[in-house]
C-alpha cells in the first residue's frame, strides 16, 4: 500500500491513501483494517489507522502457460512451427522418430491441477503417429513447471497432423489445446555424382573429388569410401580428408599419389551410417564416378625412320614418341653424316605421337642420319619431360643414303651387270635405286639382289624370274604404271612402306618385310 501525509497549518494531520494493493483472498462485503507506523522524528511512534470495506473481492487462481524451446505456445494455436517444437519436421518413415519436449508453467497464485489421466492426450486424423512418451505431473505449484514429451513416429509419407489436449483447472483455458505436425519422409538419399576437381591425366601427388548427393546428408567420413585402382603395378594414393560431415556437397582429398594407372573414388555399399535429415539411410554404394589417369612415366622416342626419300635432294624422317608430346622444334634435332653428304633441316610438322622432319638441299655421297637431342623442352601432356630430367640422345634407326643408282639398261636387261647402272656399280643395301622407263627393263638374275629405297617410274617394271630374289630395305615408290612382277617362284621382299606416287598405300610393320611372288596392284 502506498500513501501520503498531509500536515495543515493548524497542525491537524490527515491520512489520504492514493493507491494500494491487497494480496490474498479478499472477500466481498468484508471490512479490513490496517495501520501505518510513522517514522519521522516529529511523530515517531504514532500510528495511523485505515479501515476499508471491500466492494468486489478477487480470488487467487492458477494460470497455465505452455512453451517449447522456450517459445510460448498459445491456447488454441493452430499453426505449428519449428521454433516452439510444435512442428516436428521431416522424419524417416522407416526407422525414424523425433521426440520434442514441452513445458507447462503455472504463473498463477494457486496450484494448477491437470485433471485428466494421462494428463496430456493426443487426438486428430493422424494421432496414431504421435505418442506421449513422458507425461506431465498431475499438479504444478505457483511459479512451478512440469514437462512432457511427445514422440513422432510416422507410418506413412506426407504431412501428418494432430491436436494436443491438456485438461486443467485454469477456468479460462480448460482444456488447453494446440496443433502439432510432422512430415513422413520415405525418400532415400543417393549419390548424384563423383567428379574430378583437377585435370586428367595428371602427375600431381594430391588430387580431389567433388561428391554430390541428391539431398543434404549427415555422418559422412573418409571411412565411407574406397579408392579403386588399376595399373601394373597399382598406383599409390590414400584418402586423407573430407570437407565436413554433413551437407549436399563434399570435397574428398587423395594424398601421396604416385605411379601409373587410374584412381576412382567409390562410396561403400554397406555400413556407411550416412542418412538424410529425416533419418533415411543411404541404401546403395556408388562406383560410377569419374576417373583420374595417373601418369608419372616420362615419354621416350619410339623410332626415327625414313618416311620418304623418292626425291634425290630431300628426305623425310618420321619421329614416333611413346605418348603425345609438345615442345618439338628444330633445336631438338641434329644431322649426323658420313662421306661427303650434307643437308639442312627444312621443316617440322606433326603433333601428338608423330612428327615429320624434312631435310632438304642434300648433296654429295654418303649417309645422313637424323638424331634427336633432348634438351628438356619436349614433355608429355602432364609435363613429364622426355626421357626424364637431363639431356638424352636418340639416334635414328634408319640412316638415309645419298648414293644413287639409276637403271640405264645400256648393255641389256641383266640387273647384275655394272654397265646397266648410271654409276657403274651394281646396287647394294645402301644404294637408292631408280628404275627409268628404258628399252631394256631390268630382270633380277641373282638370288640376293638388294637396294635401299626403290623408285619405279611410270611405264617401267622389274621382272624377277624363278629362283631369284630382290630385297628392298627401304621405301618402295611406284609411279604411274611402274611395277614389280615375280613369277615361277621368284620374289621381292619389301621391308619398307609402299607408296603410289606421293601417297602411302601399303604400310609394312614386320621387320622381316613381306614377300611379293606375283605383282603389286595399288589403287
């Protein structure tokens, strides 16, 4: 009670109460008396008495309040929300449950009684999906609280609703009702893709994969994966890190990668423990992800061979590498000669595995060989240096001979007579031969005739009768109707490719060559 003293001039003292509150049970029609003791020095010890007859009494009552997660839930609340636990969210239909706690508070002056058994009941169309797993106390003292737990265990997919009812002795909130809801989820998570982060092939010692699921998932760790490898021997690599344990996208790191072969990241098919937010477990593994090709082997030169030497002053060398390379230019090559022959590197064409080096302005007699000098400028697609670090030297397998023999047929048609050749010598395996269309065309008259590269001009022909053999150790070029005819057991052995004019028509792979026992017909 609050009041104020007034002291008039004549010294009379009046008490005028301006406002007060009486607590307790106040009955209507009763007169209540109270007194105030003065505390000032002038009136110390004096008592002032007030009497009042109450017209309307106010009784002490209980007052029920409800909350979830500390957020109030109004009586009659029809809109569930996750903020106050009335919305249980998505829960797996198979094996999933969600339990939410609710708190009853008595903010009144009298004890609150919950009058039903059980104290909390659940009704509604989908009530069977909700269970009261912990009931509230039967009474709550003034200022006290009690809690209860409802568990959502969906039996079907979709939105499932119910109403919570609490019977009590709060006169204006009995029963206390509010709606709850949850969603049954029977959609299982899956892996959408496992993709490379870095380029492939690669020689990096660390590579990464991006893992994408069809929805956010939880409980992901490196033990859920297997690194599948191919190669002989198998490449090395270890799963060392994953970015987080929950979400829709993850980055998986593979460290200590070495060797040659392939690496693929697979999700294990069992016992991963991965679930979506509703609790649905991932049902399958995944083995269809992208693959890294690991390449730590340096490229080498497979061969350097003569590709075409039909021109007397020009020769083309074919260079083949064991894998695709870049950085090939004229500084990578040198010409090695014997005798008086000379020539210049005119051009380099090609890419990937194969290149062609053209040497022109050839003059003199002797042999000309194209060699490759590795100066660490040639590398494969993942930057492995040709032959490894440091200088290497590759010698052509097939030197070019500048010594020429042209058929004249001056004496007769006998291959083995010196008088029938322009240089006065019967060809050997280092001599490039040209058969011109003359009156006397050559007939092979010995069992071991040889030449290096052979060119048969239009209208010319070589005849090989029974028992005789001509071995062409290099390229055979047929111009126009130029041809070789073998009969009666005679044969030609061709160890190099066969050209029809400037176009290659027959590729000889075997080092032993092929046998021609009749003739050659090329388109």
